[in-house]
C-alpha cells in the first residue's frame, strides 16, 4: 500500500519517465477506446444511426475546444508560475485560479444553454446531407452531450493543479475513466435506451473524467470556489494570451466540422468510416506524441520562466527525437498491417469485410501524418511555454484552410477523373467497394497536417532548436529502421497468410501479430547496428522502477 500511495504522490521530473508513465496509461486508455469502438462496430456498424451519433459530437466538442482552451493547462501554468516563484502555491496564485474557475463556469454554462436552443440551426450546418428525421436525431443527441463540455472543461481546469505538481499518475487516469464510462453506455445503456444510451455513456465518462481530477486537486490542497471579487485584469491577460491558441484549435475543429458536413453528402456510413479510422490513428498519437508533449510541457515552462534557455532547448530536442524515434516505425507498421489491425479490432457483428477494407484504407492515409501530429503538439507547446500563442494560431489557420480546400478538390477529382480514382483504389486495395470517395477526407486531413508541421518546424528551428544534426540523424536512422520493419512485415504477411488463413479471428490476429513482431525485431537490429542513442535511453528508462524512485516532493498541503 505504501508503494501504491508513493506512486500517487510521486512528482515526475524526468521527461522520459513521465512520458513512459503517460504512454502506459495512454495505452490503457486507448485499449479501452478500442474495446469501445469494437463494441460500437459490433452492435451498430457504419450506418445512418451511427453517423448521427458521431455528428452529434461536433457542437459539444467545438464548445469544449472554444471555451475550455481559454483556460487550458498550457495557458494557466505559465501564469501560475509567474505569480508563484516557490514550490508551494501562493495565495495570489490560489486567488487567480478561483477567479478563472468562476468566470469559466459562468461562461460555459451560458454558451451551452444558448447552444441547446440553437441546435436545430447548427445541425443543418453540420449535417446538411442528412434527411430531416436524421437531423432531428442529431439535435436530440447533441443536446444531451452538452453536459460533456461543462464537465470536461472543469476537469481540464482541475488538471492544471495536477500537472503543476507533476502528478502525472493521477492526470493520466482521467481518459481511462472517460472511455470506461462510454463502454458502460454501450454495454448496459444502449440495449435499454438505444442510441441515446451511447450518449448517456459519454456524459457518464465525462463525469468520471472530472471526478478523478477534482480528487487530485483537492488532495493537493486546492478546492476552487466561486469568487465574487474577481480580478478582471488577470482574466483579460489570460484571455489575450490564450485567445490565439483557442482560435487555432477552433480552426482545426471547424475543419473537422466541414469534413463531417462533406461526408454527410456521401455514401451512408461515411462519417462512421472516417471516425473509426481517425480513432485508430489516434492510438499511437496519444501514446507517443501527446505523451511526450504533455510530459515535456511543465519542464519547458519552468526552464523558460527561470531563464534556462539551454535547458529548454535540450528538453525540447530530447522530446522531439523520442517522438520521431517511435512515430516512424508505427507509421510503416500501420500501413502494412492496416487490414489485420482493423479486422482484429473492429471486425465483429455488424462490421462487414467491406467496412474493414474502407476503414483500413482510411487508417493508412491518416498514418502518413502520425509523426507530424506528434511534433505539432510538442512544438506548439514550446511556443506556449514562452507565452507565444500567435505563431501556432496563424499556422493552424492556414493548415485548416488547406484541409478544407484539399477535401473539396480531392473529392471532385476523385469523382471526375477515373485515372486518379483507379490509382487510389488500386493502391489501397479497395476496388469495387461503394463509398470509396470518403477516403479523400483522411487524405486531405493528412496533407493539411503535414503542411502544418512543415511551417511550424521551420519557425521552431529558427526560434528554438540549435543548429545541430541530432534531429536529422534520428530521423534518418528511424526511417531506415522503419523501412526494414515495413519490408519484413510485408514479406511475413505473404508467408503467413496462406498458413493461418484470413477467415478467422485468430488466423488474422496471428499473421498480423507475428509479422509485426518480426518487423519490430528487424528494426531493433538496424537501430542497434546504427548504435542509436534513443534505443539505449529507452532501455535505460524501462529498467527504472517507478515505485522505488525517490519522491521529489511530498503531497502539498494547504494550497
């Protein structure tokens, strides 16, 4: 029990340790997310009803991103550190958090109530291609989901305290509870309430997400309360800093809203196919890119706040190398093993073989941008750490425009130029399947994201990164290893497919699993021959026993 409590109270200052911890729990959360998607695929499958369910997320998600990101962790931590130079949070910092809590709660409740009454009009924008009955269904589901941004927004606010003290163990539990709540909705509420049961599960998951962060914040000594004497000058400064970041995130969300809008005109089930493939590519992104970005952010912020610029650059480059090191092999494995991954995870019940091939093709196209998405999350946080939110805003704005333009352009080309359509369908092995035009949406998203990364990398290299070749070195080493990973996995698939067959769950699983393991071993061998430093660092970090590590700071009392 003492070891368990030590893990809960431990403060993780080493980025590799924190990222591995976050990655572990992100893996558990993503595994639950895969069970969630498998259950949805089994009971419902790509269909107009599931399209309505996914479309119903768009307005609540937009509210969460547009309002909650105004007081996000990445914005608040630099302000708190500015007001609090010591290890313990001062009364001034506590007053600041109470002011933020009061204003945020009032604003998000007001916006959610307004959205409740405007939902019929908003739905006609989100899903214009739906029939009137299906649009009405989206309205019903969206109105219930409006509880979600309120709960997740409060959880995000409490999570500021959790991250401030680097309590990454507690912080990492929230997504697990969120997915667990949705799974409860699928297994127990859907049979009773139908599609509304899934939405009740989303709200339950959001409530559990909030409670675990509230518990952590209170244990750290901070229980926010409504503040009547609000310092609006601090609120104004916070909003001015966070507004560009919020707009940047909102632009990306608007791009997703428009993608859903385009998909509503396509084959029935297109929104479901897009979301299934998007969720699958989010698994490595959450485990790798976001884990390192989240783990690095508090350290980057402290380093910059205390003027330790060389330390700031070292941490940034270290996290970037780790993201590149992990992301490229995953990209190659996902492209080669896409059909096996999708069939094993989602291939059940109402999820047909045609659905499998379409989602697998979408996954391959999304996988192109996995490394780019992870590095965008890290580099954007580097700018947030120094209080600069305008540069990521402008880059996000342009990339979101590119995503929308590519979506319109590629769908048009796909439907009007048979040569291009034949090339895409042949390359992704989806010929003679209806609804393949939906694949232009993940392709557009990846192209726009890669442009985002290129622009952000250009300015990050100019503003932060030293002029050394360490990032180029790890990129070439990881790319070389990834090539052999993909080649070995592809050859192995051709060997094992006739042996295990493709008609049973275990046959598909075994051929994909063994091919993936052989590919990974080939990649490790190549990296070992290169004497790759990241491989040595990861092996060293894995040998560290978290539960025996010294607790850097005891639990905070009287915050």
